[in-house]
C-alpha cells in the first residue's frame, strides 16, 4: 500500500500544470505561458497593471503534515520575493521564509503616487491564516530606506520626506498587525488587516512632522490620522 501510494503521488506530480489549469480553472486569466508540472514549473502572470513571472517547486513531504506546499519565487521588474506557501485542511493558508524586495515601480502600480526609489525589504516573514478565524500567527520584518514621497491631497500635490522605517509583523485578535517605527524605535504608524480585508491605518504626529506643510501640535505618539478602508481600494 505504501509503494502504490508513493507511485500514485509521483505520477500525479508529473501531470502537466497547463492541463490542470485548463481543466479546473478554465477562466483563469492571470496566468499565461504555463510550463512544467505540479512538481516544478513556471508561468507568466499579470494583475491589473502588474506583470511578471512565477516559478514553483513542490514540497511533497509536507503532505505528512496534511497540507500541500511549494517553494515559490515571484518576479516583477526589480521586485523579487521568495517564499514557502502552503494550503492545509480547513482552508488554512501558511506563508513562511518570505524574503525579498518590493520595488518602487511595483508600489506605483498599486498606488499611483510618486514613490522613492528605495525598495521595501522583507526578512523572514511568516503568517498563518484561517478563513473563519482570521490571522492566527505572524512574524517578520519589513525595512524601508524611505525618501521623498509625492502624493495627491485634494487638488494639490503634497510631499513628505520619509525617514528609514522598520515594520514588525504580528497577529492579534485575528488581525494582521504591522507596527512601524523609525531608527530610534519610536512609533511612526500602525496598520492592521482583518479577515474581511479591511485595512486600519493610524499615522502619528512624529511621522507627519516630516511633511513641510504640516503644522500639527499633538503629542509625538498621538495617532493624528486614522483611516479604515477595504484593502483593494488603496
């Protein structure tokens, strides 16, 4: 039984990935030029104004943990992200060993601002997400060298000189948290994302003082700006 189970598994891993996508996801438009099989392969991808390449290699031993997992690598221009992605029973999603960089060009495709040329770097990011319970666990750091950022405010263009920032990921009350601090570990902003993809953002007085046009007089750690909006509306 063990032999036949392993034989069936390795036969399955050799099934062409393009055939599986056409069979089970015939209307999927985000992946193109798919090559390889379940074991390993690559494809071109596109999302809104973004496009790039995706490669994967299966981790079959993860089946012993009752989940399907792969090493994945995502490229888009100067953006490169490597990670281990897994999908388990109960619609649980796991990400681990997420490392890489997100370029300013990629950020500009998501939010139409004039971003600094410095990349956002991800280090040892991990998270666990359950569809019904939300985010259960998260860890890792995001670092950004900052720079001059131009963004629209009403009918005019504002600018802010962002200092180097460090963001620490965590999970609390089923939400994904990102605590952003400056080089002196002082509070700059807090972001939280719930299971319905609603994003809460709080920006402190300390952060806003980097904008020349800002004249507020609150305490440095006071959250002067607070917003709540769907993640997809950024």
